[in-house]
C-alpha cells in the first residue's frame, strides 16, 4: 500500500482514506480476527504517510470497534463476542449457580425464500434464496432461547454440506472458516410480545406467555448485511441493568 494508492475521494483527509483502505483490507481477509496489524511506524513506512496520520487512521478503526489496542503488544483485529452481548439480558443460571453460555441444539437447517421483511434487512433481491437455521439454546437440558436465523444462500452455501449439530455452539467462527464471511458488527433491537404456539412449545411456556424478542442484524467489515436473526427468551428471565452518571 502506498499513499497514491489509497482508496477514496482525493478530497478527503489522508487519515480517512487510509482508514478506508485498511477497512477494505479487513473485509478482504488480509488480517483475521485476533491478528496483529502493522504498527504505526510500519504503516508509515509502507504508505509514506506521517506517523500522526497513521495514528489517526488506526484510532478511527478502534473507535468503530474493528481494531483494539493491547497495552505493550500492539493493535489487533477485534474479535467480537456477540453471544455474551445477547446473554447479558437474561438471568441464566445452571444448577451449580454459575452463569454458563447455553449450548446449541439445531432443530432445522434448510433453504427457503425469506419474507419481504427479512429480504429487505439482508438487502436481497426477490428471487434470492436464504439458508434458515432454527435452533434452541439450552442450559441443563432446559431450553432458554428459541432462535430463527437467516443467511443469504449465495454467501453461505457451504453450510448446507456441514453437520451443524457437530459444529459447536458458536456460528460466527463457522461463517468465517467455512464460508469466508466475517461478522464485524451487529445491531440489536429488543421488544416484548406474546409467544406464538411454536415458541411456547420450544420454551415450555403457557399459551400466549410474554417473551422478550431480540432482533439482530449482523454485518461485515464493509457494512454488508450477513445475518438476520430473531431470538425469543422467557420474559421472567429477562433483566435490564444500566448505570447512569
């Protein structure tokens, strides 16, 4: 990478163009989650830019949550922990009183034409098909979350050749290793609704019981929608805590 080859509008500040170029490198898989990126001095030499300009570019990507600084070690591609983000809203406890991460039980993995709502969220055309995964998250054999996941088939076709029951509890590492799709960010919306018959059966709830619904849209480094999911959890296990100063 050199200064004349920086991507973006030439009218933009150099640090912003460098940040855009580094973001594109992340999207293309030059560095993987957990990898150390070149230091400020190394990037300054490679690009011919001032160290201060490089520092601003890296700081921008740190602020966006794409990179993280580790004191005394350098700057690394951030490895988000989205499951922990999801479970912070629920008071899950195992028999011994600890707070575990629920294990995954895949109920189905098929292809289908998504609803218009899901299609728009994933920015798919009308003819596009998607992979849909339905799974339960379980603690001590007790279902605690029911999930519906949608993925564009053209990006995630390799999943259909896998036995997801044996793939572990986390899907995002599988998206990366098997499909080359890295989830870099996600946005979530929480609502409360009445559970339908399917959710009631999955979670062992009475008919029309209240549930907390978490809708998530996950994106790649360049902002492309990769996954839409909806998770239902028991309202009596929901907990919200915040600190205001």
